[in-house]
C-alpha cells in the first residue's frame, strides 16, 4: 500500500513538473513593432497589418502555434471576445508560427475561429529566426515557444507611415486572463465597466506548451 502511495506521489510530481502556468498580466512595454504583410492562412492572399486594422478602435495581434495547448485554451476565449466586441471596434488577427499552414488551417477550423489569421513561419526550426521571437523576447518573455503572445494596437495612435507601427504598447507574455483582458478591451473601446462578475470570467486551465513533452493533466490555477 505504501509503495502504491509513493508511486502516486511520484506521478503527481511528474505531472506538475510539466504543467506551466503561463497566464500573464497585460503590461506596457517598449517594443519596436513593425508593419507586416503576411499570407492569409485560409486564402493565401496578402494581408497588410495597417490596412487590416484600419477603422478599428483596438486591434489584438496574437501569435500562436497550432499544436500548443495554451493557444487551444485561449482561442475559444478570444473568439467569444471577438464576437462580443467586433461591432464596437475590436479587431483580432492571429499570426501562425512553427507548423505547416495546413495544420494551422485545420486548427482554426477545429476551434471554430472566425477572426482573420495569417502566418509568419511554417517550421519549428524557425523559432529563433522569427519576428515573433524578437518581439516577445525584447519584452521579457522567457518562455520556450511563446504561444500565445499578444500585442495590442490602437489604430488612432499608431504610426501612420513607415516601417515602425509603434515603439511602446501593451503586450501579454503568456495566456490572457479573461477578466483582465475583457476589462482592458472595454476601456479601450470606450465602453462602461462591467460590474457583473459573471460577465468577466478568468480562465483556469493549465497545460504545457511544448511539442516535445507529454501533455500534462489540467490543473486549477491558484
């Protein structure tokens, strides 16, 4: 009996060792973020950042790897926020990384994501070669893969011309805390604060984001 108990403790410790709490706050950081033109995941057509977000009040650019559990956790939350606030001036654009485009397309279809998605890279060996890697590490993101990673852009105040879109803005170096994210979105869209605590819910699932490690059992965040 003691040996079974000891084995259970070892297995629990093993699971916890692979679990990553990657929720992170929204913080303002210096980041020399550049305008880009990437291919659409769905159509293959060119999508330019400035053109895509023109006319919106707030744009969220979220970088993701389709195999990443942390992305699969955040994606449905982002879809909910997009459907809820796109009529108020919210744009969301996903930027795929580190997997073939077909995998990205399948991932978006499986997760029922309707907001636009483009891709920067298609190989895991590109990890340290991407603009995504440069941006997130420059803002202090020390995670292995950095999926998801968020940058918030306000079209009314970004640079209108030239390569640089902004030199300082808000980012999330990890998963979004839904309550904080929705509060931030409402503020930027000029909407009143929501007092109903049921309307702003915090995500709680924890999973690792590493294609070379086993998926851990979901744990509740403290």
